[in-house]
């Protein structure tokens, strides 16, 4: 102690711990950002589900899709948004939505959502038929294309 002040000199171990901590923080920040600069997780699961619900409600809670199993256009009625929300490699998030046809068949439709620009509301970018009665009708190549796409 000199002149009433203390001088802190970190030990080599403390300096090493600080460097490791900074490296971990930087790695975490990079891991949470995709190459386009969009941050995964900027949309909460609730915000994603709310954006999808608003999109469905705005469409009158119905959806017309081409059903490849029947080779026909089918009008579907909204049932519910699944709780699980997934991240895509392109920086978007997606949730599945169940719809039902008049004949009782269940359709699983994927809604791809991105964060709004400049703090705006989330945006539903793609709506894609994924399953009919639990059987996938989406080609794997198309699924990968949708997962890589970013807003």
C-alpha cells in the first residue's frame, strides 16, 4: 500500500482465467449468430407461436393446400400450433401447426418465421405442408432448402 491506495496485480492464473472467460463469451456470441448476421433466439418461442397464430387468424383460420396424396387442393381448418419451436440453420424459427380437413384427416404445416426488421414484428416467411396423417410429404431436399433459407 502506498499513499492510501492499493495496486492490484493479477496473478498469472487470474489472467489466464480472464482470457478463457473472454474467449468463451466470444465463442458463444459467434455460435448464436448465423452467417447472415441474424441471431438465433432473438424471437422467443412465445413470439413465434403468437406470430403464427396472428397469421392463421388473419387468414380466417383456414388454409388451402395441394395434397399430393390425393392430387387435389384441400381446404383445411386450424386446430392448434405445436408448443415446440425449432431453429433453422438459416436463422429462422419454425413451428408446426395442425390443420384438419373436412374428412377428418390431419395435416401438419410448417410455418417459418424470422425476426422483424428494425425491431418490427416477427414475419411469417414460408408456409409449407409437411405431413398428411403423420406421413411426410415434404421432399428432404426441399426441407433442407427451407432450413438454410434466411430472411
